[in-house]
C-alpha cells in the first residue's frame, strides 16, 4: 500500500510518500517547500494572505504528486501555525476545496507523540533520552526510553515565534538574548523538573535545526542519507556561539546553512544551549526522522494490527 504524509509546518511543508507492507516502510518520494506560513504575524495568530496562498499553491502541487504516485492513503497533519491561527479553519477549508487535501489539525500532545514514534523508528533511543523538536511555532520535548515515552509536552516557543518577538538586532544583541532566556525560564520549569525526576542522559534533536547543526559539523556526511548521527557536544557549543555572534550576512555565507534557517538558527541555538545548560546534558544526537516519519510508522503499526485480526 502506498501512503503519503504531508507535514504542514510553520516554516516548511513536507511531503513524503512510502510503500507500506508487513515488512516495513520504504520511502519512494520526498520533497519540501519553504512556505513560511508563520511569516509576519504568527504571534498575532494570523496567517497573512501571501502565506495563505503560498500554502494552498503548495498543497495543489502535492496533490498532483500524490495522484501521480497513485497513493491509497493520505494524511495531512497541521501543527502550531494552523491550530493557533484565527483563520486556521479557513485554511483547512480552502485546502479541502481548492487542493483536495483533508487536513487533520492535531494537538501539541499528539504532535509530541508522533515525533517520538519517528525518532524511535531510527533505533537511536538506547537509554533515557530527551527528544527536542524545534518547530517554527512550537517546540516539543519528550522524555523517553526505548520502551516508550515517560513525559511529553509542547510549548509555544517555536523559532519563528521567538524570532518575531525578540530578534530585533543584527547580530542579535545581549538584550535580545536575555529576553529570550527570560521567556524560556518562564515557560520551561516543568520540563526542567521532569528532567530532574527522569534523568535523561542524551539530548536527541529531531530534524529541522538539528539537521542544520549536523550538516555544519559533519561536513563529510550527507545528512539526507542517514537516519541518525552523534554530535560532539563541545563542537556544538562552539558552533552555537559562532551562530549567535554572527551577523545575517556572515551566516548567509556559511556552508550548509540553508536560507530559510539563516536567522531562525540563531533562535534554535539559543533554545538548545539553554536546555543543555539547565539540564546538564553533555551528549547530543540527531534524528532525521520526525513527525512525518512518526505518522508513517504509526500507519504501518495500524496495518500490522489490521492484518493480525
């Protein structure tokens, strides 16, 4: 059976198509488009007209690709930008009417659960770990082990939200950095308490910004060809300091830093460094599998269950 998953992220829309059988999941197509759905007014809970139309146009293109592959099952998952927007329901309706895509708007808790399923599928979870997925609209944290998750929560502190609220200088000023740290201190006490209770040993970054960190640190590895990788924590800290201390123009010239993340990577570095500092985590890994792969593997598990009946 061919299945497609569309991940309607705040910054990027992703489409993956896979063959699902009793033997597993085999990817046959994937693409992504920097739609920037949260452009301009994400903190006002509005999808601006230009972003709205970019999103619908992208979904039309995805629909054509899905039809070309003769896909049997399609799941389109919307997260923070759409679930928090006053006109999010209008976008969902337009996607159905104009692109033939039925969108599921999921909660932050469900988002975290799918992220866990995706990361778990890489086989990287070998000890108690803290999974972190920095989106544009929200950031999810999952404390887990190989058997399942122990604690999970979604926070409205995505990179696009914090960038629009606090990133007002170039390079980012000490004052702006302090404002972000104060926001994180206000938002994350229950995460830090959960880490005290469950004692994760590894920080696992799920796709997105962590793929960029890995691409900049592991220059000899094609990030698109792997499902996971270990990163040196000290190398990461040096890279984070370089990113935070650089100007927009300097980051634009850095190898393996894609245009979409030239500014948001600064926010991602500040969030990641804050979490590592406050939790004391000294081991960091990348999972290139995230929500969309979690949705695919959940579909595979469902098919196995159906076939067992």
